[in-house]
C-alpha cells in the first residue's frame, strides 16, 4: 500500500517544463545583465566573458549546477607560441593570421600564463585564428574545442535549433558607436 502511495505522489509532483526539455545542445539566453561565462564550474574560476541580458549562448552539456557552453565570439583565449606556426595573413588589419598547431593536444588557456585554467585542447594540424602576439603566447579566437561555464540559473532555454544562434556583435573599445 505504501509503495502505491509513494508512486502516486511521485507522479503528482510537477516536473519543471525545462527539465523535460534539457537535452544537448540547445540555445539559451541570459536572464540577467552581466552573466559571467567562467573558465570552470565555480565562481572561483576567472571570467572569460559577460553576457548581456537576452544574449544567446549554445549550451553543450551540464555538470551539477553549471552549463558547459561554447565560448562566445569576442572572447579571447591564449595558446603558447611554441606550438603554433603562422601560416597566412588574414585580411583585416593588425596581426590577424592563421596559425597551424604543431604540437600534440596543445592546451588553450584563459590567460597568457602557464598557471591559468585550461579551457580545452587543440590537435596537431588544427588551424587557429591568431589575433595578437604577446611574449611567449598568442591571443586567439576561441576554437570549437574549448568551452566555458555558466551557472544554470542565469540562462533559460530558448530553442533546440542551434542554427538559429546569432552571436551579438559588440563594439570594440574605442570604436565609435553606430
């Protein structure tokens, strides 16, 4: 009799609609201003990027109460210059070159320091977009193999259609608004 009551109660407890929708990947949007995308699953990890209210992000997984997300364009990550061979210049001004990875499983980090958080790795032969040279490092656009983390209560489900993702174009510092 108790088993029947427990089962009956379990089926009566409403499941949040979002929990039923949570399969990966999906498109989410920030529900607050200044939602931090962090280098790991804790507030102790460094901030990589801040989402504005309504800004979208692609969620690819979950670890406890943190969503694993594709790092938004406009975020900068770093790779040791020892493992990159510059192969071509790209149009668009300052140092914007393509680099080829010449090491096996090279770490991509949150800042230009060996002690900084590893966000992912790139395989030998992969190409990266080099944005700037820093002593011992290259600042690069985030490759597809690196991820950030967002606390799950700060974004909400928007769509399963990740092809609908339209990254926000941000004004670069010092450029005129327009």
